């Protein structure tokens, strides 16, 4: 019998290992190489985002919501999420929190550039690792005692991603492991205590909305536009709520 929480612990461990290897490699890379690596990461994030956003046309979603409602739910979730996120100042609060952690770690100095690099690494990696269907479905499976297959797959992918991100952004990526431990651990505990929390269609709509949030991360990585992705996070909570509203009214 699988130990509840083993999947999240494995995921956290692979991120730590990948980030540590990335820190060892990163100092040996010239700036131009780091820039190209960052652009490559941005392209990969776009791919992951596209796969998540494509859930709006999955048979499970269209059968439950129709063909037009899913896109409207995603749009509504992002708009409402943005209003809530900016009102709460989530982006600035996350940046402040990351700055406090960076100053206490003190490993990369306290200059503005090192602080921004730490924040970008932590926030980017955290959102990438904690947004997506494998995060929710894998953690729920773990809590419900269905095994850790999904989180094992996610662990491998996150480990390699952490290596690449840490080689570019530094130690901030390492601290994203704490974020994964908290987020996935919470979902696992909820799955253990409450059983089936969200029907599949709700999870898929959350994933589709998260895919567009990931596009914002990609735009930041590639220095196309500084999207305030932190302020969009409430959209991930709004998406299942709007999905339920549409199902109820339908």
C-alpha cells in the first residue's frame, strides 16, 4: 500500500536535486548561453501551456458544458481573477515575500539585480510546478490512495525543468520546492479527508485557465511583456466556481 504523501515528497526531492545540479552548472554558463536557455524554457512553457489550455475542447468538458461555454468560463475566470488579484496586490506581496527569503538566505547578495533574479526564479518555477492537471489530479490520487503514478511522472519532468531554470535564475528555483510541498501537500490532505473534491470537468477547466497563466510566464521569460502572473492566480479558484455555476444554471 502506497504511503499517502509519498508522491509530493518525491516531487519535492526531484526539484531540489534538479535545482542543486542547475546551480552547479549555471555558474559555468556564459550570459549569452543563459539567455538562449531562458528563451528555450519560454518556448517549452508555451508548449505546456498549450496542452493545458487545450482542455477546453476535451470531450469531458464539451459534453458537460457545450462548445462555447468553456472559453467564456476561462475568459471570465481570468477577468475576475485579475480584478481580485490586483485588489489584493498578490503580485507585489509575493515579490515582497520572495525578497524577504532572499535577504535571509543572503547567498546571492542583496543587490536589486540579484533580488529580481531570485524573485523571478522562485515565482516562475512555483507557478510552473503548481499549475496544471498533474498537480491537482496527482495530489488527489495520492490522498485517495490511488497511487502516485501521475506525481511520479510530474516529478521527472519537474526535476529536469528545475535543473534548467536554476542554471539560469539561481537559488530562487530551489525554494520553489517548498511551494510544491505546501500546495501539493494541502491538496493531498484534502483528498485524504474529503474524498472526491472536484469532478473531472472542474479540474480540466482549472487546468485550461492555468494554461493561459503559464502563457504569461512564457512572455516574462522571453522578455516580451512583464505579465503580472501573480495577480492572475485567483483565476484558478474562480474557474471551478464558474464551472459549477454554469452546470447549475444549465
